[in-house]
C-alpha cells in the first residue's frame, strides 16, 4: 500500500473532522441537542485519531538502533491501536453517558433547524472524506472486497480511516434522525436515543479496530498468496533441493522477515552454498519486494 496514499486519506479526514467538529459544537451550544454534542465529541475524537496516525507514521520511519535492531515499523500498529482506545473511551463512552443524562433530564430543542442544517452539511463533507479513502484503498486492495481489505491489510491507516468515516456517516444519519424525530414529535427523548445509538456505534467500531490492530501487534505472517510466492521462489533457485520449513513475520506494514531452512547438496562447498543463499534471497525479494529481512539456513535433506 502506498504510504503517500494513506497520508493523503488521513489529512483529508483530519481537515474534514476539524471543520465539522467546530460547526457541531456551535450548533449544539445554540440548540441544546445532545445528539449534536455527541457528534461534536465524535468528530473531535476522530481528529485526535488522525493526529495519532500521522505521529505513528513519522515514528515508524526512524532508523534501526542497537536497542531496536529491526526498526520501528510496528509503531504504526501501536498508534492505530491507540486510536481504538480513544474512539472507545472518548467517543463511545462519553456519547453513551451524555445520552443517559438526557434521558434523565430531557429538554426541548432550541433553533432546531440549525443542527439539521449542520448535520446535512457534515454528511456531505464526510462523504467526500470517505470517497477519498475508498479511492486510495482501491489501488491497494485489488480484487479483495472492502471487508477482506479491512481484515487483512497490513498497513493500518487506510482501514482505520475508512472505518472511522463509515462510522461518522452512520452517526450523522442517527443524529439527523434523532433531532428530526424530536422536532416532529416534540419529544426530546428521540434526541437522547440518537445519542445513545451514536455511542453504541462508536464502541462497536472501536472493538473491531482493537481486534484487528491487536492481531498485527501480536505478529502476523505473510498472506497465503505471498507465502506461496516465497516458497516457489526458493524452490526455483538453482541449488535449492527443497524448502524444509519457513516462517514469516511482519516487522511493520512494509517490511516482512523470512526465516527458512533450505536443503542443499551435501557435497557442495561453502562458496557454492553461499552463492545458493544469495541467489535465493534475490529471488525472494523479486517475488515479494516487502521481504527485506531474510535468514536462510542451509541443511541436508534427510
């Protein structure tokens, strides 16, 4: 996945969320709408999340050190996981708390047209942000469905932005319904219910994000397709009789580590074996360019 494409989607989402958050808070202040206030918190949390993703991307580019010999690529996973925590705690739980408060102490909305207008404009802006993210993801996911891409992507930024934007659009629709039904029925309970629905939505998205990014943090290997390419590249190398066993691990979204034991001719000289290993490494990198750290152990098939 293009890091530049991911950053473009993040910046687009950040700019949209900052502008939307400001307008939501202004509308909430004038109308007293709990749904609008919850949506303001939602956009504020999303803005903070995009900042976290940008910081994670910057920190991941640091050079490897003696204490971190494999570099800092997993920083992107750590900051993506922090996004799920922020979305859950600040976005989801605060919205639920606000909704419960409004259920206990409901009050009529003032200037009800203002939050409806703001929500309508916000839906348009969020749609542009989602369109940008989906456009960038289209280049990376190939024939995968969007769900498969979100579940299996090794770069966390675009899946996070896509899930956030989808949650934002659904949340805006829920807020619009909550405020709209309150205006129609003159019953403020609908505004509180809309707030609770937004909170539940954010908690659900946060849990999905947490599960996906925690899997990357624990350590994921190459996809089945890339594993097959690596194995085929090793087998096709002159001098490699077979692949006894191999393991892969993502050190970061763009860096895959390979450890494999390969069978070679027992009568080969050290120089011949060294050439076989060099050729095998070149073949693997040609087949799967992200395989940057390679450890090959020569052995004799038994």
